[in-house]
C-alpha cells in the first residue's frame, strides 16, 4: 500500500507536471495561485505526496489562512477512485493539530464532490468564475480629478499594499498580501507593469487599481481590482474594470475571466454591468474535526 509522505520540501517539477496533466484532463487547474507559488518558490506550507515508487500519484498542500487550515490536493487522473485522495485528505486532517480543516474543490468536479461527501464536508464558501469576450467594449468616463497610469515598480508597492489591505480587509487571502508576496508576483513571467493600472487623484494619491494577467494568447484575467473604501461611490470600479478590459484587448486576448466571491454583491453588480457572465465555480468545504480520528492509523504517514 502507498505511503503518504509529509515534508517541508517538495519535488516542484513533479508536482507542476501532475497539476498540468490534471488541468488538461479536467479543464480546470487543481491548485490555486498561492499553492503554485509555494511549490515554485517555497513558503509556509506542508507538502504531502503519494508515490508508487516511480511516479507521483497524488499531492496535497496544507497551509493556514485567516479562516483556518487550508488543504488543496490533486490526484493523477489514472489513479482516481483508488483511495489516493482519501489518504491524502485524511493525512492532511491528521496533521492539522486541532485546527478547522477546509479543502478547496476547484471547478467543483464530481471526483472532488465524492471525496468531500465521504468526509462529511459542508460547503462554506463559493468563488465564482465570470467571463466575457472583449468585443463591444464600452469605456465609462473617468471621474474629474482622477488620472489613470501604469504601476511603477520600485515606487508604488507601499501605496498599492495600503489600498489593497483596506479594500480587502475582510478577505481571507487578498487582504493578507505582504511586500514579499507582491515582489514574488512582480518576478513572475506574466507580470507586466502596464497591466497594473493605477487610479490616482490630482495629488498623485492612489485611489484604486486593476491588475491584469495574460494567461495565453487568447485568455486574459482581471486579476485584482480594488478601490480604497474612502474613494468608493465615484464609479471607479466601473472605470477600472473597463481599463483592465481595454489593456487586455490591446494585448490581443479574445476572452477575459475573473474570480469573485459569490456573496460580494457590489462586485457582482459591477461585473455583470460590464458584461461578465458565470462560467464556473470553486467551492471550499469544511471537513468535520472527527473525520481523521475515525482511523488515524489508516493515513500511514511518514515524516521526512
């Protein structure tokens, strides 16, 4: 029987190859950006893996956020329904040390649904994927006294972090972005200062921004859009959404997607008015604390 190996290090090429294979099969990435950054660059998190002696059959990552102990896992499509996912999730729960355990099901696929159902999981959060083509863009007028410009690396980081923290004060992930997190993203291949559009007032103070990504020649993303609470009510959300779409259109992408919390009614109103429609969902499930204790020995974990 396979062993679940728990480690502070990770075989990054193997995990990235497994994640890419699963995305090709499932049509959705199995690991979120934070997990992938931890795999590529290191950081706080615990790595769990299952091998057959030669190949990586499954991988899970555990880390903490403002809401509890987060688990993301991926299983080779050829090895599903053989207990790999169950063993990974049980081992991750066993190492949570009494903290609440929540697991992301990206795309809420049937395989993930079966796994969390067997563990007694209950949905606690939904992240919607919205999308639209870039045809027929409409640009709302910029409010008086507001100027749009590109992000300036080495100059704008502190101001951006301040507005981001205030705009996402209640967000479990985005509101906790640090300077180190920001600088890691600036080193990513997709980073483009022109694609981070800043809205500033007449004195140069930052009011809000929209950050974009180009994933492929055909697909772009409204990555982060935040407005300082003190600057809300001026229509900056609409202006920045349009600015992000315009930038991506000029980069040649045909379709734009974004993620938004299902209970963020203000953002949903803005995005729907901009022509975005629902295209998918990611669901976060809470696993009962008693589940791993039913048979802790079944996890067969090995510390390395």
